[in-house]
């Protein structure tokens, strides 16, 4: 844990009289389309059922980029970041699911109402009154974060702090998308970034055949995909070399939907895994004909997380990460925006 910065209380007139207020540092978004700004805040205290976590590392997800760029709109000002790994340093009233000092992960789904029709029907990912980490409640681009303990996950020991972060969203929501592909044997991944590089390892371990469609000409991503066991890798402007049973679109590019529909066989499914996508251009009905389907994946449930972390206990998944200091959050976001990364960018306070 990083030691809390000690700020002298103004009334102490600069003299140390045992009156010190601990504070935290965060990278805050004031307005979409502007850079994140480093801010010092008083250390928050966890409320009922909440825990205060000292952030060890926080991954950057494409959704953070959508928040910062204003493609989607949550609360403002906000501290982004929902792939958080850290250690519990304070327990709120009634909390105690994890001992103080335990390493936990905080995902995108930060809180649900527990009583709406969706919550009651095991579909809390669609809750009517949800809170999302780094979107409607402050996230992990910070030294500290407060989380509802019921939505935290224990992290398998074999992952280091930095390498565990992409599991919390790229891995977890990617896994929900993979599950929607059902028994599909040959799967196409459109966009080969943080999510696809984890899912490729899981899908190949499940003895599925993965075809990786990258940005045209991105031979580095194609080599990376092959290295991770993909049966084929090429540009998304190329037709699939064989019919796919299902396709998962990770890239926020609407034009990939008709392309993926043309690549799937009769009865095949195209799954859109992102929270935001550019408009989908018109396409002929014959591309959807023969019971092909298109669906989206929204958020996650705690059950998804439990299933995902149990599964990867058995699979030798490795994550590829590029660490940046917390204060370089804007540079890291820019590298993601411009496709200058293989794997995932991670902020380390
Ligand atoms: Zn609900
Ligand atoms: Zn995410």
C-alpha cells in the first residue's frame, strides 16, 4: 500500500501538531473531450457495506476511452477506471466479507438495486438503478477507491497486481460474450486487443478454433494472435477463410457487423461485446437470413465473475500489459485511442 500523503491542516499554520488529514490522489474527468486532471482529495471513508481500497493497479478499458471522449455519458466529475486491483485498508459499517489487507478486484458493475425485475430474475447486469465503477461512481484511476464489497472479487494468487487488472473487464465481460457464443466451434474475434487476447487463450484451451480479424495491415496484432494460438489471423477487410459458427465484435466499429454476418454460417450469431459502437450501416436482409442473429452484451453479473475466476483457475491464461504511472493516464489513453498497444494499458499509482 502506498502511504497516505499527509496534508497539514491550515489551522495548524504549517506546524505539525498531530493534526493531519490524509488525502488521496486521483485523475479526474471534469468534462468529456478534455484531459484528465490530477486532483488531491480528502481520503474518503467507506459507507455501510463498503470498503476503502488502496489501489495497486488499474487497467484501462476501451470503455474508459468512451467515457473520456464523451461517446457515453455518466456522472461528472468522475474518476474513471473499472479494472481495479488493490488491498482493503478500511471497512465500512457492516462490511467484513473480506479481511482488511485482502487483495480484491473491483469491476464495472459497482452496485445494483437488488429489487427491480432484472435483479430478481438473475439479470442484474440489466438493473434499472445500477452504479458503474468509473462511470457513475468514482473508479480506480486513483490511489484509493471506495467499493461495495458485495461486488468485489478475490483475485487468484498466481496473477501479479498489474497483470490481474485486465481480467476485471476485458476478461470478465469478454467471457460473458464468449458464453453467448454457446457451443460455437469456430469463432471469429473482430478487434484483437485486451479482451480478445484473454479470450483467445480461453477459447483455444476449450479446443475451439479462433480466427482473429484485426485492423487491415496490423501485422503486429496478427502475429500476436497467432502466438496466442489463433488458427488464422488477418485483416477485417478480408473474407473469412472458412464459415464461422459465431463472431464476437470487440472493436467499436459498426461496419464490422455486416462483415461478421457474412462470415457466419446459417444459424450463426454475431455478438457485439462493447458498450459503444459507431452506427451500423444498412445491409441486405439476405445477410441476416437463415436464422443468423445479432446481439449485444451488457455489463456483467456477479455470477459471471464467479464463473470466470473459477474457470481461469484451471487455465494458464497470461495477460499482456503495459504499465504507466498514474499521472501518465492521458498518455496511456492516447496510446489506446491510436492503437499503439498490444494487450492492455495499466495505471500504477
Ligand atoms: Zn436492480
Ligand atoms: Zn471495461
